[in-house]
């Protein structure tokens, strides 16, 4: 019988439990994306708190493309030595750490007038109204190379793997979405074409890091937006990635334009409201011989145990609950099985000069 605290393995990466810290924008890196003392402290608290796998906040692979302030960077070799103390610290506490790599695109309000922003087509973002420049084939080649080099740097810095962010309305998700992707070349039209850039980036990354290095991806099961990517689109891409050797798939949903069906839903105050992506994740776990992570509204060990009993989902990702209490995994393992303290208010998104912090832990709460 599977349990939350089983030791498991993703490719060469051994994990002490099935609880994952899903990628979380901390807003604590410096202006160039390098580590700071508060950011290092946050990761130390997570590692001490007992979570099996930490996925970093999204890191930008091109210096000129930073979709939010305080994001981690991975766009040049200076980050290799910068991150080594971080990965060594996490390992010293028995956890593993994967770097998420993401090109943000037009879903941004951070200095859009000061930089060139790429998109699949010149279609303004539904939520932020920023209109990107349509990527040329040369731009696509540049982006592929940037992802490959970023993954190689992450490996050199001691990260246990990388995750490609192709969900939540960012650039790779927009290529999958017919609303944003109106191209007429080999990167637009059918799902086979819309998925091409994701598969080519995966192939580039895999070529750089080798077969034994864990490469994960985060995907939307559905976009829940006008003419958005569908579950059938997701299933196609997952099958293709599985055939190419992807090591794990994290299943999410929605974008900033998805309203109540966005990635970070509120009012999760009952077990039936938890794990709102579990239905899609369970179906993918049945269809694929690839470990599936599910994220979205997980708050209690009972819900996780039920999914372990009734589905083939392997891992359970949480974000906001670990902002509220980084020690959640240890608390549950020690026998205190109360649900996470997080009240799903999304107060952690409110502007705060100290970073994206839980309001329950602030002095003003």
C-alpha cells in the first residue's frame, strides 16, 4: 500500500516522500535574478520542514526577459557558483531541489514598455493586455538554445533536475493555446504543430543534460479560457513527451484570465474542494507510464491518502500551504494530521517589499 512518506525515485533522483513544493514566485531575488539572504533562508526553512522535493520559483533563461521582479535567473554562467550553496544546503537536510525554467511572455505587467516580449502571435494577453512581438523562426531557435543552456547550468550548479514551465498562460502554454497561437507555419494550427516548440525545447534540454538527469514538465490539463488549450491537447502532448522519455509531469490548470478556474483558487475550506486537478491527473496517470504530480488545492493528508488509494498519481504538490507553514511535511509525518494552516486567500500575491509572504505570518495579520 502506497503512503505519503514512501521513498520513491524519479529517474536518478531519490525522494524521501511524495510531497512536493510546487514552483512558487518568491519575489526575493535581486534585480539581476541572483540569490539573496532572505531567499536562501526561505529555502532552508523548506528543506528543514521535510518536503521531499522543492521546485524553485520560475527562473528566466534570457537576461532581457524577466516577467516579474524578484525572479531567479539562470541566463548566464555566473549563476552556477551562485546556486551551489543553495543546492548543497538543501541536500544536507535530505531534500531534493529542481529548478523550474520559464519564459514568461506577454502575461506580465513588469516593465513591458522597456523590453521586447515574444509571443506565438501578436495577440494581446487576455489578463494583462500586453501585446507581444510574434516570434520568428530565428527567435524560436534562440529560445531553444537558451533553455538547453539554462538546464545545463542548473545541472552544473547541483540541482537534481529541471522542470519546464508550459502552464498557467506563460509563453509555452500560449503556443499550445489556439487563442494566442494564430501562426500559419509549422508552429501553428494543429495540436501537432502547436506542441512542436515544447517538444523541441524538451529535446534540446535532454540532449544537453543526458538521459540520467531528471527533466520534468508542468502542463495545464485545460486553460479554461476563450479558445484555450483543451484536455485533448494536453493528452496529446503528454503522450509525445512520454515517448521521448520525460521523467515526470505536473498537472495544473488555468491562467490569470481563467477567473474562478485559475491555478490558485480561493475558499478551499472543505475536503471536496481540495485537489481540484485530480480528475485530469488521475486520467493521465492511467494512460501514461510516467510519474504524475498533481497540484491545486491540496490541504490535508486524508485527501492525499484517498488519491493514493484510488488513483495512480504518484506525487502531491503544494505551494501556498508551504508559505503559511514550511514545516508542514514534518508536522504531518510526526502525527499532527490537521489540515494545512493556509486559508487560500491569495494574500501572498499582495505587493510586499519583503517578498511574497503569507499574511498569516505577517505582523499585521
